[in-house]
C-alpha cells in the first residue's frame, strides 16, 4: 500500500471506530490493527512484529487528543497525502533527569529537509514517518558525528544497561537500570509517554558509517506536555563515552525546534529546563542551547536537597 493510501486508510478506519466507541486497546480494535500493521511494517522496512503492531494501535489512542486534527493536517502536507474526509471536516487547525535537577501556517516542504530558520533555527531536519513518530536529525561537527534522535525501542535494551553502569549518570538521573528487566521497563515507560501524548522521549544515537544503527549517546525528552498548555519541560542525559562532543546541546536544539513547530504549534510559548545548582555540565548545556537562567529554585528535600536552576527558552528567542 503506498504511503498516501495508508494515510487515508488510517483516517478512514480510525475515525469511524472512535465514533463507534471502540477503545484502542480493546479486542474490538484488533481487526483494525491487524489490517494496518503489515502495511506499516512494509513502509518501515520491517517484519510484522509486536512493535510494528503497537504503532497503529498507539495512533488511534492519540486520535482522541484535541490536537489530532492539526497534527494530521501537518502529516498530509508533509507526506503529500490526499486530504481524507476526516480532515476536510476539521475546524480550526490552530485550536528525567538530565545530568539534571532531579528535581500555524502550513510548513514549506522545501525547507523541512535542511533545518531552516522556520524550523528551529538549527541544523536539524525533521522527518515525520507515517506512524506519527518523529525522527529528528542534528548535523555533525568537525569533531563529532551526526546525531539521530528516535523513540526508544526494544533493541536499545543492551546499550541502555551498558550506559547506566556509569555512576555519574545513575547519580544525576536517580535511576538504576541494572538488568534486562529494568531496561525493558524503561523502554515501555517511554512508549507509554508517546501513546499518552504527554511525554516524548528520544534515544540519541551517534551515526556510524556503514552501521544500520548508531551508538547510543544519550536521551532527550519533552515532558509535561498538555493540549493548550503554554509551557513544557525538556530533559536530557549523555552517556559517559559521548561527553565532550556537543551531543546534549545539539540534541536539545533539535528537540526544541520540533517542540515549538510541531508538538506545540500555536500554543506552546516556552520550554523549561531544570537542573540542580551543582550540576555545572547541565548549566553549560542550557547556556549553549539558548535556555536563559530565569530563577534559582529553593531546595525541596528529600527529592531536591539543593537549590535548582530554572532555565527558559521562549518561542520568539
């Protein structure tokens, strides 16, 4: 099934199902998932497995989000799909610790592939797939490879266990990923955030020539997201082996552009970044990413034993 036909089929099948009161996670939704999942897999170059079948299931669940019409309209423009009836009927389109303080106009497709000023004023390119899940890119530097930011997958489990052997990462994130069970729980938690539409976590990979998948270098996450809410929060961490190569600033910049231009188009006015006052590395990342220091937060023990820094980046900055 061609990409444009799959987009129309998603709308044609999902819209009536929601109108009929079919819950996305119910057995009544199984025929829809069974029909669409193989086509998702074909477009993604993957076999029809459990994860691929989860993707069309997650989309109908997000279809109940009031932002769905605007986001689907963006997908129609980006992928050059025909406008299905569900979109033609829509109304106003506008309407984790990170080494941390634990604590619309239609887009111009010719600009989207080159990270223009209209899409984040950085070198990131925004690549939306038909499954509603974004893959972001940040360019290479003279001393470091390009970055790929994509949602967490089961295949990241081994690498996640490895990077969490770093005592500094465990200290600042307050997390312990010691075995396969812990890592799988982490991945599932990230997936639930995407499904709910309130937390979008990306694995940050350093591209490696000739390798189908890059090496895990960190995470960035957009969290505390809600429809119509004027602010959200950014978090990040960097694996020990990747520090000092500008991974976090580049990843945060890519995430920031995507947050303002896609997730919060028309509503999101500012992004917040918090870190504990003694986390100098995170303070440097905030500064490089143009998140200005806005306030010093008082301690809130036991979770936040020391003061924190609140950095803010506004849409028009």
